[in-house]
């Protein structure tokens, strides 16, 4: 019997995401009604984190591109993608909020922030697009 250590669901990207699918590793995603992967932008959307995206070469060759979604209920460490101006991030202390582009940044406690993860590494050089280790949390607007 084969047992997977990480629950994962493989699917194609929506037509909108296919040309840039290789850039979405570590962003939060959802499944559309047709079963394709799209970016998540609200707490009700979130299924999990996008992982293992097909390469840019797949799109150039005319293939349909896709990725794997790891559900937020997975209790292990995953890589999440930082957005622009991610703020100060400290291991085990900083909660991460969902940005409008499905990336994350340090939560500030402001009303309406959607908390989606807890940082599992210190981040000193904060660069947009950087992947950092985190544990996903159930989406919540409570700090």
C-alpha cells in the first residue's frame, strides 16, 4: 500500500493562470466549479497552497499547465510566497495574512485581515516572491 505523507490534489490551472502558472508556487489557491485551480482572494475561497507548478516550458510547448493544491488542513510545514512589503517576520510568532494577489505578508492586527498561516522561519531580507516556511492555519479574520 502506498501512503502519501502530504495530502495533495493535482489539477489544471484556469485559462487565465496557465501562461504564468510557474509563478504561483506558494500562493493560496482554490478549485473552481469546473475543478481547475484559481487564485484565492477571500477566506471563503481558500482550499490551500499551490505547490509543484508545471514549468514555463509546458506552456511554451502548448500543453495545459497545472499544479498541486495542498489543503490548509495539512498540519505540516509548506512554502508560502511573500507579497510586496511583507513586514517583519519572526519564526513561531508572526501570523501571516492573505494579500489581494494570494501572497502573504505579516499580519498587523487590522480589521478584516484574513489570517492564513504562521511563519516557521525568521525572514530578514524581505523580497516579494520569496518562499518562506509556514504552517497553514484555518482562514480566520481573528488575529
